[in-house]
C-alpha cells in the first residue's frame, strides 16, 4: 500500500500537517476454522494486504476520521454515548473505548485511512483496521504500553461490544503477530503460539474470491457459537472440567447425542474434528507431506459445508472445481457465508486451474471470481 497516497489525502482533509502512519495486515488461515472461540488451534498468517492510517492528535476531545476509500467523514467524541452510526467508524470508536478501558489516556485526533484488503472476502479487513488503531493509540497515547496480546484483544472486544460479532481471537492475533514467510499456530486456550516457516517447495497458495457477501453473516456466526456453547454445557454436566469443545472427545459428544439437537451435534462434531486437523496439518507440514495437508483442507471444506453449514453454492462450486482440476487442497476460508476459498496448488497446475476456475465460475454464476496470490507479510507496525 502506498504511504504517499494516504498522506496526500490526510494533508488535504485536515490541517495540512502530517502525523504518524501505521499499518496492519489482513490474514489467511491455512486450517482451523471456527476453532478459536472453542479454545482450539488455528493456523493463520498475516498477508501483504491490509489497512494504513495517518493519525495526528488534534488538541480537542474529538476524533475526526476520514475513510479515503468510502470518501466518508465522521466526527465523534470519546465518550460511550458518542458512538457513530457508520459501521466503519464504529471500529475506530470501539478501539478508542477499549483502549480507554485499559487505562490509556486517548486524546482527540485527526485520521485518514485506506486499505487494499478486499472487504467481506474473509481476509479480515475489520481486524486489520482494529489492529492499526490499537497499535497506533498504544504508540501515541499510552504511558504504560499495552502488550501485543492485549492489543489483539482490544480488536476482538471491539467486535463484541460495538459491532455485534462474537468472534474469536484469530484475526486480530494474526494481524498483530504476523511475520513475513511464517504461519503461526496459536493455541486459543493457553494462548501459546509458534511460528512455522511456510515455503512449500513446488506449491503456491491462491485465494479465489467468490465475491459473495452474506448479509446475515454476523448473526449466523453468533448462532454457530451458541450451538457450541450449548453442547459444552451439556457435556459439562458429566465432565465438570470441560470448558470448551477443545476439551471434548468424540466419545463425550456421542454420549450427549440424545440430549442436544441434531444441528448442535453436527456443529460440535465439525469443531472437534477440525481442532485435530490443525495438529495433523502441522505434523504433515513438518514432514513436507503436502498431500496430507491438502486432504485435510478438503475435509475441512466438507465439514464447513455439510456439518457447520457456513458455505454457499459458489464456494462449494469452487471447491469441487479445485478437486476436479487436481488441486492438492482447497476449502472455504474464514467465517464463511461467502468470501474466498484457499487453495494449495502445484506450480505446474496453477495457470490451468485459475483459467478453468474463472471460465467455469463465470459460466455458472455470471461473474468471474477474483484471484489473489498469497504473500505472507508482517503484522501491525508504525511506518513513519
Ligand atoms: C471470523 C472470526 C474468527 C474466526 C473465523 C472462523 O474470521 O473473526 O475469530 O472464528 O471467523 O475461523
């Protein structure tokens, strides 16, 4: 992303002076979907696309924010009752409030921001925005710096408390902790994490964006989480130590099958299997066994489509198509209900796959999918 572009808009829309520039990335996730809020494992990486913001304290108690991409301007105060209506501005407002709750003396500022992570494509543009501001406000206003994990939690709390999405920690974590060339395996129960260099020789990762955006994605997401919590509550009756689906075995789930709805049972079965798949994939990567990695990705897609029911016809089509083309691994990425598939493709198959996918998808749905090559980049940072 271009600093000069953001800076020129900042100068134009505010006092003509410059401030500090910060950036944070979106993310991919190789495997481990809907496992984070279940205390399980995820395996994300930051990407080379994200959000960039210029910020300058303005000596007032107001935030004046300009979205360069949307050409929209919003002003808000830093008190609870001043929450703005525009959804993009609620992310910034939420981050300010959450930083204040953690003792940071946030003052009024002017800011302009832009992004190149596609919105609603399952690459966490919102986490990129939250992390950008959490990192920036920490840098600009905190006497006692907040640690990186807490910055990720600021973004997550913003989603929970100001945007109505009861998300897990994966997106904000990846956006803050990302490192060039590295996947990160995070244990969402203990918050231990480990970097894994990802240079699959002879393969590349490519995202195919269905360009489908699901209107009700946030309420459907929250419902999935509630299903998981109901199953945990049931299992807890006989296994009091259980806190998350992470702590449950397939046998424990079978034992409560008659006590939970069929739907909740399917959701939990998916999650329990998916948590194990992350570990299996880490192990297979260690052996450079990309066939197993790919097979697990297909299994995830099946589970997300048939058990967790967060896919859609366009994503199922892209997944089938990948399989037909002989692609090593493919699955819906992120929360689901639209967005991208992530595909592990042999170099020699790449051109044929992308061309075939574009043609066949267009013939069926009337528009081409967008294609993004994955480049694994760095996490939240100050640019200048
Ligand atoms: C969204 C959420 C994450 C995670 C994924 C699904 O991206 O923000 O916390 O639950 O969906 O894996």
